[in-house]
């Protein structure tokens, strides 16, 4: 493992597990729109092995990526897994077609989804299982309760939730311990600042999805200017900013490019002070 890898971001606890504070988001390893299979399976294998070689020991996936194909790509490339690797998957969304992400938080669906993920990931227990999003047609407590039941019978080690409000986090915590929250958060979208603050108070991990935040718009131009001033790329500045923003932040940038993966992991070594980000927030 390389000395200057993801470990330079420090570590973070997920319940009784500890991982490096820079992970990898696997969603984009499928075809476009997180649909289908990749054109070059060997390249995906090489990329996942490179991530492990760079010290990444946290990978985020979901049964709805592919759908299903994403979890299989990970097990086909990495099983038997390194002992310190934590694979976090998610359930509660279904994909009738490429454009649709439909919420299904019914307990029966979640039970079947966990069984499917266990099989595809070749695991007897999922280290971190996240409810992908609350389903407006199902009481949130019922969805979380179903995951708590699956935890009790040993299918799930730890539970996380995603795309939630502070009130939903509080409700989930009244049912079962929650070790992580995964919401959109980046230099351009800090609408989950209150959820991040709640995670800080509770000492649980916050996984910002879409961490690089895209490159369009005025705000992105400003980010580019600050990045240029420090001799950094947009991506490296975004990751360094997230890591500096909070000790509970666990970014999961995703890429299909090994060069970009290496660049993103190099950002773990950057030690920027809050003042270095100017008025980016
Ligand atoms: N919970 C949820 O609802 C939810 C929703 C979306 C995503 N997620 C999770 O969050 C992870 C990350 O989200 P994301 O993929 O949407 O956003 P992201 O990681 O911010 O952005 C990925 C995009 O940035 C590009 N990129 C990556 N590194 C780069 C670099 N160094 N230089 C230039 N471009 C770079 C990638 O293209 P290249 O392939 O060309 O590098 C890709 O188009 C996903 O993999 C998934 O696990 C969760």
C-alpha cells in the first residue's frame, strides 16, 4: 500500500469499524446514468484494485446501480476481500428503466433487497447498509425498523441512512443506532449543512454524495479561481475542502478513470487551512 494514499486523510469510526476518511463511490463504474454494465470489465477490475492499492478501504455502492450490476462488479474484482475493506451498500430504490429511480421502503422489499445484496457481494453480513432514501408512501419508522430487524438477525452490521432531514435522523436514532448519513454536499450545494452539524454533534459519519459538485455555473468559476491560486485542480480542491470542513466528513468521490482516482486520493495529503478557501464557505 502506498504511504501517501487515502490513509493521509485520517480515519473515521463507523460504529465499531474504522476506515480511512477518503472512500470511493462505485456508482459510475456501471454504464451511463448508473445503468447497465461497463464496456471494459478489465479496466474496472484494474481501477478497483488500484483504489485498494492506494489505501482506499471504504467503497460505497447500491443495489440500484446497474441495477444490481455494480455490487457484482465489486465482488468479481475484489473477492476475497482485504480484511480491512468496508463495503457500504444501499437499498430502497428501484429502477424500472434508465431514467427512473423509484423509492420502495416497504419492509418486505428491504428484506428481499438485503438478501440480494448479500448474494451479489458474496457476504454473510453487510458491514454498512444504508436506506437509500425515505419512501413517502411508507412510514419512515417502518423502513428503519425493518433494517433494525435485519441487524438483529445478523444480516447487517451497521445501519446508515441517506437523503434525510435532521428530523428523520432523530426519528431513525430513536429506533436503532445510526452510524452514518449520506446526503448531497459539495462546494456548490451546502443545503444539508444542518444535517452535517447534527452528525458532528452525534459523532457519526457524514458521507457527502456528489462531492465534486460538477463544474458548471458561477460558483464553479469561483472554485476554479481558488483552485488555480493554490495550483490545484477543481477536484482536488473540492476534496480538500470537504476534508477540512469537518472531522466527520467521509467523501466518496467516484470516477471511471485511474488517473482521476489517483488525483483524488492525492488530495488526502493536502493540508489546507480554512483561510485558504477564501470566501468559498
Ligand atoms: N445516496 C445517494 O442518493 C447518492 C446519489 C448519487 C451518488 N451517490 C454516491 O456518491 C458517489 C459519488 O457521487 P457522484 O459520482 O455523483 O459524484 P462525484 O464523485 O462528485 O463526481 C463524479 C464525476 O466527476 C468526475 N471526476 C471524478 N474525479 C475527477 C477528477 N479528478 N477530475 C475531473 N473529473 C473527475 C467523474 O468523471 P470521470 O469518470 O471522467 O472521472 C464523474 O463524472 C457515487 O459513486 C455513489 O456511490 C449517492
